């Protein structure tokens, strides 16, 4: 009988520990290899998610920056072993590591940005990049004096084609006869960090008549923005608000609110309302937008702002339907 009581007590302690771990709130984030100071995607999570969350709640978010591909899965597992939860994984490159580690730690909450994983303890956060890109495409067409604008993507993947397709739709909504030049930087992850190639592609588009170029290319975009400044043209930033990088040159930035989404996921867990499954951050959910601030306000006329407000309202209401490239892996906008 004593043996039974002892076993039962041990089981009760184990169960209690399991429940405790499941209920523990210890937020964390694992960035991609570009790091939290990439001036784009990861930095938006850091500046608009990590910092304000800690400031508002007093809770420190554990951070991990992998230096190579192997450290991505290792770092994710280490955070889970420590009991951190929820763990935000920044970017679609974490799809395989998150699926693997989330199965190993079913009591830990995970969230992944830009990928969909069908597990009960994973929150899949995706964005309507096509809607945000439609907005900046419309603005580019309003600003263009040549009737030609450009798009430069990073790695040639469906997600970046989704940006491009939205941009084309927005530009043509304002000016049906506008020319839109498109280039992708490469087909490997190196395409995200090649400013020299970005500058080269931008200059080629400027030479063909483009006077506004939108870069959805991570660190490669830095070269695009510099080229626009050198050529006296305009550029459009992406993910975080990059208007400050080249004031007077940056027409706007398509803000993809990954920091806001991360903040929300942590807060939901803290409040006990966190749920796994798909979360779509579209324009109506304040997931994407265009940036207007002190750095570009002199480039945007009152008429342009009024038109942008109207377009934004029409997208939110469904009056304007922006086609998603990833529906068919084609920009079928006819």
C-alpha cells in the first residue's frame, strides 16, 4: 500500500510539473540568420514586438539569433527545453524545424511567421502582402512622371511573387497603361543580402524609364535605396518602416506588421486566450499598411493621401479585391 501511495505521489508530482510547464508564460523569439538588426523583417519583430512588449508588461522576451542553418533547429529546441512559451519563429525557413520541434514539445506554444503548420500547439501567422503591395503600387503610379515603375524581389519564391503581383495590380488600378519592370535577385538565400546586385538591378530599371522602384528583398534593398538616391529617383521600402533610411528618396514603405503580430501572440498567451491554428493578418486586421511619417510627408500631396485613404477603405470593405498570386502561383489579374 505504501508503495502504491508513493507511486501515486510521484505521478501526481509529474502531472503537476507537466501542467505547470504547459501553463508557464515565458515568451521567446528566434530570428532568422539575418539577425535582429537587419533593418527589415527581423528588426520589425524586435523593435515593434520585443521592445514594446517588455516595456508594456515588464516581461523580458528571451531572444536567440542563429549564426548558421544548423543552429536554427538547435536553438528552437533549446528554447523549448527551457520551457519558453510561446516561441515566435521568424520566417518561412523555420517551417521544418518548427514542425519537428513542436511535435516533440506538445505543451509548448509556438508561432511561425509566413508559414502554415497544422499542429494544435502552433499558431501560423500569415500576411496579406498582396494588399499592402497594392497600396504602394497605387502610390508609385500616382507619383510616377514617366509612366513606368519597378519591382525588385529577393529570392525568387512564391511569397515574393505575391508582393510583386499585388504591386502590379495597384499600379495598374491607378494607371492601366503603366509599365512595371520586375526582377528577382536570385534563387538562393544569398539573394536577401546582396546590396550591390540590388543597386545594379535598380539602375537597369531606371535606365529603362522607371522612376519609382519597390524592393521586397531584405538587405538587398539597401542597394536599391542608395541607387534611387544616386539617380534622383524614388524607392519604396518593405516589412518595417524604412522611410528614415534615405529621407527624400523613400516614397513610402510597405509595412508588414510582424512585430505587432508577435506582440499579439505573446499577449494572448499571457491573457490565456492563445489559440493554435491559422491567423491571417490582412489590411482589415491591421497586418499590412503603407508608411506616412516625417520622412516622406513632403512627397505625398493631400490629393494623393485622399486617394490612398479611399483605396484602403475599398480594400477593407471588399469593393477592391486584390488577387493573391499564391492562389494559383500566377499573377492572373485579367
